[in-house]
């Protein structure tokens, strides 16, 4: 049981606490943020769903949540460093690389809920650029960390100012390599500088507010909260949300990835390698969403709100990321999407018509066999009535034969 005295005071006094519970999303364990006040879905960008530490601990103690979490914001000086899959849960031994990072940061460190990683929290300013690479992630806003209070022996109990160390760790383990010859580590493919240059500079909170207020805001909010109703699979829902995020972020992969990880659709599959080039499911989904989005939000255009409502439809049907089809909501996207969808429907209709024709042939065949069996039974009954038999034979012969024959044609 976590107590306030087990955590750094600077975290305890802030009303930036939520709860979380683990759920399986398509077989993948996912930590779902929970509002300690209402028990509803919480958001790391909506402070109305946060509470003080005491309220979060009380809710978690009821068993309706698996733990508590702390939300990082722009208004606090804290940065969280997440080191994943670097600790042996049985022996407690860290990987050499993780051990060096923890020692270099020299601030409050605890073991993650799985026991296979570490969370380090420091005073500092995020250096900017990418947030994650491999098993190292860094966040200073719009993200929550699970909190276990399982303090790592030998590390400080306090949160220390470690700006220089943060910058050094970021440069070595997270920042892009300038010698990568244009290969984008986010997508695993050739970097598209034009897409990145369309960054709008919208803060996450402002972007989400605009997305929810648009004409298709209800659709965005449903997807954001993890509601996949209206989609044949979660992969289709993932693609639909990514296309909407592509529009609002101007195709900024880093911001899209950061925002998607805050949504209710996030699951373990997002970081699984699914492609021969080494790219993950999430990276490829983002890449395809950007490729199928031809129009982007322009904050300097006065008529943008109207164009958003017109360009992004309220259709609750999305293309699968594996299929590479266009998502409703981009200029030209509706036309391509409808044409491909129409082709799929026509193929499905042809398939169903063939199934119906085959079933009709089977019914006709069974009907003929049934009629033939009925004629045999009637003939047998007629022959038996014209013969003289003992009472026992009358009771057993015709009746037994009739019963067997009736069962036979009924079974057909």
C-alpha cells in the first residue's frame, strides 16, 4: 500500500494525480487512465479528470484501479524518464546501459509496475526534439507515469535539478543521429522533411480542444476515448484517429505519436515490430495516415473551421492501415475511399450471390431425395397392409420399418 511519505514531497503537493487499471485490448495489456473522482476515463491533457494524491490513493484502495499515476504538465518543472525492459524482475539487476543512465541522472527513481523497468523523475527542461528511441522515453507534459513508490536503493529520495545530465542522456539515447543519411527513426523509412516542416506549433491541449470543437468533434472524441464502435477492427479505428491527428498536427509524426499514446486506443501492439524494414505497427500507421491526408489545418486561415467541417466527414467507417486506402477526411480521400469501398462491397455481393446459388442447388437436391424417400415409405406401407401377419409382426414390422424410414427422410 502506497503512503504519501514514500513519495517526494514535490509530487505529493500537486493535484496532478490519476488512477489506472490494466485492460486487454485485442490481447495486449494496456494501462487505462481513470478519473479518481468519477471512475470514468481520465486524460493526461484534461486537468478536470485529475485529483490530489489522497483521493487517488483512496480510489485505488477500493480495488477498482490497479494503481496511481502522476501527470506531467507545462506548469511544473518535472521531467519523467522511462527506461523499459532493462531490469530482471527476479534478481533486480539492471542492464549496464540502464544502470549508467540512472546513475547519471541521480534523482528519484522507482521500479515500474511490471518490475522490468525504471521511472526517473528530475527537475529540468526537456531538450526538445524526439521523445523516445528504443527503450528510453522522456516526457515533460501531456503524459502520465504510473507510480509504485518502489524506490530503487542507492538513488536519492528527492527530485533533483539535473538539466545537464538530462541533456546528455537525451543526446546519447534519444535524439536523432545526424549521420542517419535521411532515414527517419520514427518511421523506419526515408524522412519526409516537408511533412515535418508543416508543424503547426499548436500545444497539445489547444489542438485537442480544436479537434473536439470541430464539426466532426464527436467522432474524434469517441476515438480519443477508445470507442471503436462502427469499425470492423481496432486497426481501422487506429487509422481513423491517426488521420484526424495528421490533419490537426500538419503531419507532424512526433506530435501524432505523442497524442495517440494518450488516447484510449493505445495498446501494446503500437510498439510491436510488424514490418520487414523494422518499423513498428504504430510507426507504419502514422506514416500511412500522413500519406493519405492531403489537406492540413492552417491556423492562419480565417475559414479553416469551415473547411475542416467540410473536409473531414462524419463517416464512422475507416480504411485499414494494412490496406493503404484513403481515410475519409482528406481532400480527394473521400473519392478514393468510396471507390475502393464500393469495389469491396461489389465483390462481397458477388460472393454472397454465389453462396445463395449453391445453397439453392443443395435445397433442390435435398427436396428431391426427400420426395424419393417419401415414395418408398408410402409403397412399403401399401405392401404391408395387403399381407396377413401375426399381431406381433404387425406391431413390430410395419411400425418399425415406417419409423426408420420416416427418420431417414426427416434427417435428410
